[in-house]
């Protein structure tokens, strides 16, 4: 007597396939989130660094950082919507932060993550003014100490 097993493979595959597709879509959306967050952090640091190079006034530092922040991020984000840029200058430190939302398609993933269909994406960068002359002096003195110790 011969048994038929071909149909059982089809049924098992039809039950497993939606789960596998859900996992693949979830991995793709997590990679979009991680990409956009890394881009935000990198662009925020670059903009803060550019703003910290301005030596005239605090308002000029903020204006330069805001201009760089808007220019750096343009066209680099994959899925983040509603991007907001915040620039603040306190003393000699410039802080640039981005925030936006990444929409999760509820029909594909069949779940509500944290009760909403949006995930917040944020990135922040800070840079402070440095005195180049003093930095070079410290590096030279540290080099001299290393030379004396290794002799």
C-alpha cells in the first residue's frame, strides 16, 4: 500500500510562509530604522562640528550649525518622515539634534508596536570649540614625556 505525502508539504509550507515573510519584512524595517538613526547621528555631529568652528558669536555659531544640519541630511534618509532639526549653543558647545518618525505598516506585520504605528527616530551630535594652539602644545609636551620615558 502506498501513502501520499506531497499534499502535506504544501500545507506545511502554506502555514510557515506568512511567518517567514513577516520576519523578513520586520528585518527590513529594523534595518531602515538603524540606517536612518546612524545617518542622523553622523550628520548631527558634522553640523555641530562645523558650527563649533565659527569664532564670531553664539548666534553665528547657531546659524552655521543650522545651515549645515539642513544641508547634510538632505536626501540621505530612507524612511523617516517629519524631520525636525534643533540647534542649541551653550557656552562653547554646539548641540544639533534630529527627530522624526518611521511609519510601520500595520497590515503587513499584523501587530501594533507600542500601541502606535510610528517609531520615533532620533540622532544627536555635540562639538565644542577647541583652542588649536593649546591642543598642539599639549600634544608636543605629551610627546616629549613619551620620548623621555622610552629612553
